[in-house]
């Protein structure tokens, strides 16, 4: 019987070894991560205040955690999809996937907020369907609940809504839903306001900022601020600072840049999507690029996020070598 490329690509890794490597990684890094976080928040016992402090540090341009813990969380973004792939191929049990993913999920939302987990959830949905998962009521419910949980908990941790943990959950959910749709509409609205009057704001996003990410590690470059100034996006005067993917291209490169760079983004995503059955690297790269496409209404997750994709390339290539079946 002919073996399909999907079976070759998905079964090339030893998922039990990956699971044990995750156990070892958690055993070393969880105590180290917690100690570093405690030192940063000065031993605060209030989890909400600590999460708010970490997020505020990130927004102001400070490192929320050190490079060791930061890379541990980054590895989690890549190992969780690998574990889900192993579960879908019936190489590991569901409780193994859940128990090994949970520490990363909780730490990521506590340290980095909701954005990275939304990025991950959308990539997981892509991987699920790429590996033959069916669109069922159960699957839809699981992904929807995970998405809503991340949004609600993220809002509570960093005070994105007026309601708090002590308020009625219906009020928390209602405010979170309003915040989500406000956030969803900000990108096109605020970019159009910039387009009508470029003098309103000084743009600092850049689709081609990637070299500065690398040079910054050698103190040869300083990245411009990620967070833009606020502008009103509604008749009520609600403020936001989300400007869509076009804001990282148009101010510096004009319409020609939008056509060319967006075309290159499409080729990049299409390249990995067409090869997603050939191995875990293309599957994960395709998943995160799919997520980047959906999130382009908010910001540029392609070129401006190229440093993440470079790390993905090195980490997953290393995993392919270390955990490949012999």
C-alpha cells in the first residue's frame, strides 16, 4: 500500500521522546521562571497586580522576563503544536498533551498577555484541520472556548476591561465581547484615519525591521517603539492604537510596497502551506503564517515578526534532528 506524504511527514518524529523532553524542560524551567517573576514583582502575592506589572513593563519597552525564561516560553509556542500533532497521530495520550501544554499556556498568558496565545490557538486550528481533523460541533466548541477563555482571562489579568474578578461573570463576558469587537474594528478604522491625514501620528512600524532585531542583540541597532500613539476610532471618542498590517508598509513604502510586500507574504505562506504534509517544519510554519494572515487586521505578524520565524526555523530543525525516529 502506498504511504501518503502526510503519514510520512507527521510520523517522522518520536513523540514520546518529545513528551519526556518537555517534562525535563518543565522540571528545570518552571522553578526558575517563578523565581524570576517573583523577583520582578518584588514578591507580590496579588496575581492580578503582578500580571499587570509584567504587561506594563512590556508595553513601556522593558523586558518582562530574561532571555532564558523568554526563550522557554517561545519553545512552548512550538512544542505545544508538536504535542498536538503527536496526539492526533495517536502517538501520545490526550492527558499528556494537556498536562504538558498547561504550564506553558498559564505562564505565557501571565507574562505576555493574550496575544501570543491567540496566535497559538489559530495556528493549532490550522494544524488540526491539516492533519485531517473534522469540523464538528465538539471541535468547534473546544477552539471557541479556548479562544474566549484566553480573551477573558487576558482582559482580567491586565485590566483591559472595567469589570474585575469579583464582578459577575456575565458582566465580565459582556465587556470582553465588546472589547473584542472594538479591537477588531480599530485596525481598518485607524489606518483609514492615518491615510486621510498622515500628520495625525508618527508611524514607527516597519515591515522590514527584521535586520534591526538581529543587530539589536549586538547593541548595533535600537528598534523603534512597537506601541503607537492613540487615536479615537468611534463617535464616542473611544481610543485605540491598532492600525492593521498596512500601517507597517504604506507609510515608508507606499502603494508599490503594499503590492510587492503583500505578494511576498502570500508566496511565503503559500510555499509552506503547499508542503505542510512533508514535515513538521512546514506544518508549523504554515500554521503560524495562517495565524498571521488572520491577525493582519490588527498588525503585521509577517515581516515584523520575522525574528520569531527565524527562531522557529532553528528550533524545529533542531527538534527534527534530535527527535527523528531512528
